[in-house]
């Protein structure tokens, strides 16, 4: 199978869906780039080159550069979706949700319910998230818990190039609004990615490794770190399950519970700030529904409750690591077995 | 666009239906039968009807919190609207939207909107759909003088111009954003804002149905020809409060009575068409009776209609589950 980068995987998904369905359009700031400027067409192909080449293939009618007006074009994507297109809007950094969130959570997310089931809003918002780029506090956040909180939105967070292509094609074909999170530090990651189009269903977690001792649930980029930690722990004879939920809305809580019932121990790894993040949400659901199965307290591995700092010395300290995950797993293994009631 | 007798009768029927609907919702709300927040359009009818007379189902409008008039003018079912406002299962949105969210996408009504300035970006999208699909449709954003001051309106106008969308922005300036006078809150001249975004802007008197109809017709024709968006600043009057229950202490004591006497777009229309001999009073009176009967039926049916079943709480959050 051919190796492709995360960037190529998303590009290929967009290209194949635009070829398959003429109602798919892409829009965003610099989505081609250089609009109205004297230099090259498709100068950027998206801020990180993800949409490069779509302009040449599909033209200005379907590859729509926008002014820096997130409210206008994210709202336009919602309005276009409700009236028959399948727009994929590029919200360059998820941190920019602050200037367009109304269009997402009060408009797009609400149409179907608020209009009595008579609206469909098949839009995708692609957005970059995550720390590690020395991009500081306004360009490094995760924020997917905020979107997960909103009924009516779906949230996909691919953990590899293979996942990115399949989840993106699913997102475009999905009839609900989907927020699609791309970690900015993963674009050059490579993976085996099939040439043909394929979908990965939402709400079905992926078991990357199965072990008897501890369940590690990890989100997005943290999946890679969790696998690294599990490899190290295996050498210490600690046998981990690594589970990637793939989507936080819908969330495959069933698979998480099933795994915790087998291992009795849970570590949740989430790059989002620790208050009301996916780790707290998953931990609460497991505590509520599988308390009897737990042999040790649940552990959450998240950054501290601070903005993402700029200095590499501080940012590296902020981001969860394989070492921190390993330490959390060792601590749940060391916890004394809970006395039966 | 010339208005023939049928057009005039239709305009009168729609404006009278809106007025009767709103006057009745006012009394029903006061009587306690209607839950939630209600914002009435009475006094502004010539704007919704004058604009929407140019539209068909392929055209899309998006409205405001004061949306009943736009819904009726765009062809939403009046009885289903009334059921919606009463929170009944047979409502246009199955009782899940209420007064502020009445929508019927099959009729090109993309929703009243509880967020001031909600419509302009959405309308850019609806206009984009028309442009990409080549339907010949246009999309129209209604917003108030309050909504005109939202960034969404500024961004929407800019994007519509940049993308040369078949769109129209209608600023219905009823003098008040909630309790705050537009004379104070609307800096400069809204028509000049249009100029700033490279689109034609026109001011019309919302008391004058014919002026609205003509100005909207020109803007809509321009949009249909692919010449881009326009702005219409309609000066009109709000006969009720911002919301039902608003004591309107911010208005002059005799202000509403004076506006009803001097600035009623329905009275103006009736005088104009009867004096010109275009329609006779009897034909108009007959429509008045029919509108009243329709609203009477709508209210009695709404009151007798079933509420949604509790299980409906969980349905229609997503398409797929």
C-alpha cells in the first residue's frame, strides 16, 4: 500500500469527493491563495498546503478563496449546506472559532432540531488544532471539547493519515455538520493509505492494541504517544489496550466500557485543557457506568489548566508525552486493589 | 414590475394576514396561552410583502427574531405557524422552534433567527448555492437596525460583494434596537455603508408598499442578472414593543397611537388603491374578513392541537440518529 502524508491523505479525500459529487465545494482563507494578487494561482493551496491542486482541477467556481471574515464564510457554509451544497470550509486555526462560533453552534448545529427535523446541514469545517508549533496561546489550542458539548455537531479527530482520509470522506458524505480536527504537528506523518476512496464510520472506536492490564483511551495526536508508551510498558510486562475513539461526537462509550470491564483500569489521554475536556467526560461516564469494574482510580493525562505557552521550554512541559502516559499507567498498576464491598 | 389587480389583491391579502396574525398573537400572548418570547411585526408589513412578492420557492430568505411577517410573505403555512407559536406537535417546526425559529426550507424560508445579525452570513451561503447550481435564485437577508450594527452584517455584505452573489440585504429600521433608538445606535447612513462595500444602496419609506416593491424589484432583478448584491434601507414603524410584555417606557406617550394614525402601511395602501380606482373597498373588505377567519381558525385549531410527545425530545438532533 502506498505511503502518504496526513496532508496528502486529506487532499486526496477532498479531491475524490469533489470528483464524485459536484455539490462539494471548498472555501476558506488562502484555500488556493494569491487571489487577486499578481503572482501564481494556487500560491498556497491552503495555509499548510492541504488543498493544493484543487483549484487547477475544479476551478474558482468550487474552490472559493474568502476574505478574512470567518463569520461570513462559516455562516455561508451553513447557509449553503442548508440549501443544497456540501461545503467544506477551512477554519484555519480552531482558535479562530471565537470570531465565528455563533454561525456554528447557534446556526448550523441547531437547524435540524429547531426546524423540526426538516433541515439538513451537510457541512464540514476543517480546522487545525494542537500545541507543539511554538505558535503560542492563540494558535495552539485543542477546543474540541467545546464542539463536542454542542448537540447537533459531530466531531472527528483523526489520529493518522489512514484515519484522516477515511474520516474526511465520511464527514463530507455525512448529512450533519462535522468539525474535522487536523493536528498541525501531524501533517508530515506518513502512513499506508489506500488510493481508492473509503469511509470510516463515526462513533466506532479503533482498538490499536489489546492488553489485559490497563485501557488507555487517547485522542488525536495523543494516540501516537499512547502507543509509544504502551510499547515501553510492554517491556515492563504491563499489557495495555490502546483505544482511539476517532470521533468525540458521537462517542463510542460502549467500546470504552467494554474494554474497562476487561482490564479494570483506565487512563485517558487528552491534549485539551483539563477542565471539562474529553478525559473528564470519558472518566465520568466510566465512573457512572462501570464503577464496579474498576480496580484502581481512573487517571487523566492532560496539560495543566493554563494557556499554551510560547517558549519551547514551557510548551514541551505543557504537552502530554509518552513518559507522562507511562507514569500514569504505572501508577494505576501500583494502586492497591479495591476492596470488594 | 407592473402590478396587476391580482398582484394588488395578493399584496393586500398577505399584509392583512400578517396584521391579523400579529394583532391576534398579541392578545393571545397577553391572555397567557403562548409560551416564551414573541416579537411582533405589525406596522412593518409592506417591507416583507413588498420584497417577497418578487420571489418564488427557488429563492431563499433568512429572517430575524421578528420573523412572522417574513414567514407569511414567503408562503409559510399560517396555521402551522400558529401551532408552532403555541408549541404544538403540528407546528411548522414540530413545536421545537417556536416564534423565533419558524422555518420552512421547502418554501425557501431559512428561518426566523434568535440571534441579531444571524441572517447575512447564511444568506451568502444560500446565494452561493444558487450561483454554483445556476438556479437563477436569489437570497435575501432581513435584519433590523440593530442587526445592521453586527459584524456579521458587515462581513456578509463584503463577502457578497467579493463573491458577486445574487443577494439582497434588507435593513428594516423600525427606529428601535430593543429599547435603543436607531437614531442613536446607527452611526452614519446605512445607505452609505452599501457604497462602502461596492453595492447599490437605496432608502425607501416602509409605509409605502409601492416604493418598497419597486426598489426591491430593481435590486432582485440586478441580482438575478448576476450583477451582485444590493442593500435596501427601509424606514418603518413597530406598532408593538420589542417583545410582548415590553412596557415601552422608552417611547413617547402618544407615539404608537400617532404612528398607527399617520404611518400605517396598510391604511396607506388602501387609500392609494381605492383613490386611484385600482381596487374597490368591498374587495378589500372581503379579504379582511377572510384573513380574520383564517386567523380565527388557526388559533382555535392551535389551541386544540396536541403537544409533542415526550419522546420527541430526543428526535431530530442529527440526521443519522
